[in-house]
């Protein structure tokens, strides 16, 4: 998928001296799937070791990389039942994840269990619409983080799904849920206008799209300003290519999600002119392991 105002032939011809490439790699809803799937239609797909090998290869080929996760790191295999998330965070740290957001399943050992594992993660947890002020996670998360990649400033922030009715209150305790649409536009404006970010990414665990008007990535995109890319989770949606959604000002917002279980590694290459006036995007969700049937 190519989109933008720079000619797509530049993607084939190689980068000229006036172009800078940012490679965004992402996962979501890995759900403690450390090993490749052993049976069923996903047999042979996924696996942390294979993902790590893919990441190593891409890092050898590209200079400016961001590696992100959109939540639900925990729950789904005995690895979580035995180790409570320690292994997941240690492996992601070894892989060099830059930032993650928090999904509902990440509370499955309780907010205390999540807190207990934070020392095993060397990446920030970003969430703008969970208020942890009265919980053990107070001060342990950030609403956003800015990454400098060469001359580029990339703003990344996180959003979580409403926990009430989805997670037992005894697990998330005094966590307060804030309106994700309001918080998203506040943070995105701050990143674009005040912080002068060249590109703004939302790590969302709201879900891709619903049959009703429940807040989703698509609704977020439609009601947003200043967001360039939404990397989603929660609904385990396999996209062959990202969806482009017009925001409140008619500008395109890219929405992507990479299924679940670590089967796909999302990849989005953004090419910027050095004057940053124009950019072009090329996208591909990469299979981890066996080819899709």
C-alpha cells in the first residue's frame, strides 16, 4: 500500500539525499504466545524467537526504527500462569521495544500483578486516559513520549479501553477511565502544535470497529485532529493493509492492526522530505513464521 504525495517509485529506487525514512514496527494482543502455534489453522506461525530474528534483520537494513505494542501482552498461555508476565516483559526488552500501551488483559493478575512486573520492562508504558493517581501505578506510566529519529520528532501516546464491565473492579481497583476522544485530541494537539512533532502515533487498545457507535479506532480517527497513525489492538483484527479514514479536517488518518498472538508484525515505512513538507507511506503486515494458508 502506498499513500501520500511523494511518488511511489521512490520506494523502489531507493532513498535520495532529500528523503528520510522512518520504519514503524508494531504488534498487539500477543497474549503470552511465546512459542509458535503448535496446531490448528495457525500452526507454525508466530513465536518470540522468530519475531526477534525478523527485528534483527530489519534493524540491519534500516536506520530509524520504532518498535511499538498496542496492549494485551499478558494472558493466554501457561507462560503467563506460571511467570505472571515476567518472561513477556524480559523478551520484549531484549527485542528493543520502544513503548507499549496497556490492554484489559494486562490487568488479569490485577493491577498489583502488573506493577510487580514493571521492573522487568525497560520501555515506557503510555496511557493518556487511565488515571492511576489513586493506585499503585501512580507515576509508573506516561501519557506520551517523544522519540527523536535523526531530524524527526515522533510523538507517541496511548489509549485504553473502558475497563468497567470488561475487567473485575477488584483487578483494576481505583483506576479512572477518561474519555479517550477528548484526551486523544488534547495530547495530539500538544504533540503537534506545542512539541512540534513531525508525526503523531496513537497506540490504541480501543478496538478496530464495532457494529454500534462504541468508541473504536475508526471513530477515533473520524473525530481526531493532529493524529497521523493509529496502531490498534483488542479486536484481534487481521488487516492486509491499513485503513485510511478522513479526520475532522478531511485529512487522512491511517489505522492498522496486526491480528493477535504475534502472528503478524506490522510494518509501516514513512518517507519524509527533509524539509518535512511532504511524506509518503508504504505498509505491509509481515507474517511471522509459516506462510498464511
